[in-house]
């Protein structure tokens, strides 16, 4: 099946620092999505990317859809304590049988005040 | 908008019993719902995709007779874990999608249900 390699696996940073994480794959995706999951909760969509090369921001978050359509990155600027959580990338492929999301393994972010 | 709820939030049951988990789209009609399971510190693994009014499509390795999915209406899907065993203990998350909504072609996730089988 499809695999998404997400890195880093975890990060420990100081409040105010910037954060960058990325996902890569050997497969091409039509859509890249970034989610945040808090403990005991479902994932919440942060940013959706639909075109190769697209760069989209949502507040302090910026994500890009790689030109090759095989990768994406998420940046968080000026981190704050509430940014703590697990961030998942997800790639979507659409075919005649429907669409399917494949999730990365997640990046655990810890922000020290 | 695009709120998805799950019930119950958590459930503890004895081995051998069946457990039903509900997933509801509260403010939109979900033509497609997805069921995932997530083990601690791991990613979400898709179990099955269900389209309203038709049989669910299960991922390879997921027992359809053990994980019964019913998507009888545009706002409700249920997952029944039959004859649950301790290895079925997990965090089950549903998501819902309505591709007919312009600009809302994404999956919106429920808050999850924590199942513990003793």
C-alpha cells in the first residue's frame, strides 16, 4: 500500500521558536492535508492543499504542496504552548473506485513555555 | 459547520460482548463515512469506507463479520464490534464527507471512541 514518511517523529522546542515538519512518499497524491490531534480527540483539519506548488497559510501555519506531488511540509511560526499535539500529514488519491486518505505516522510536538 | 459527533466517548466491556459506536454528521449530510482505528502513539488506520445506502468497503485484513458497519442514513453510521476481545481495544474514529458541498470536500473527524475490552 501507499506509505507516507513523516518526520521528525517528535520535536521539543521553546515557546516562540519556529517548527518545520514534512512528509514524503514514493507515490503521487492529488491532495495533501495537515491535521492536528489532541490527546483523546479526533484529528482537526488545519490546511488543505490541492495543487502542486501551492503554498497556503492559516494564521501562524504555512504548508506547501511539493512540485513533484510526492511531498509536503508544514511550518509553524512563533510557537505557543497550545500548539502541543500530534500533527499528521495525509495524502489523498482519487481513482474510479473512490478516494482514499493515507496518513503519515505523526509528529509529536512539545512546546516548553 | 462540518461537525461530527461520536457516541459513546468511551466504553468498557467484557470479552465476548458486542459494542455499537455511532457516528453522526450534525450539520451536513455525509454521503460517505469512514471508520479508522488508532493504537497508542500510532497513526490512523482506515478500516472501512461506507456510502449511504450501500455496503461498506473494508480494507484488507479487516474482518467484515467482526466489524459490522451500517450507514442507513445521510447523517448516521454505526460500527458494531461483535464478540469483542482485548485485542480489539483501541481508539475508534469516524470521519464524514459530503463531496457535494462546494469547497468542503474534506473528511471531518469525530472526537473518537475509546474502547477497552476486559
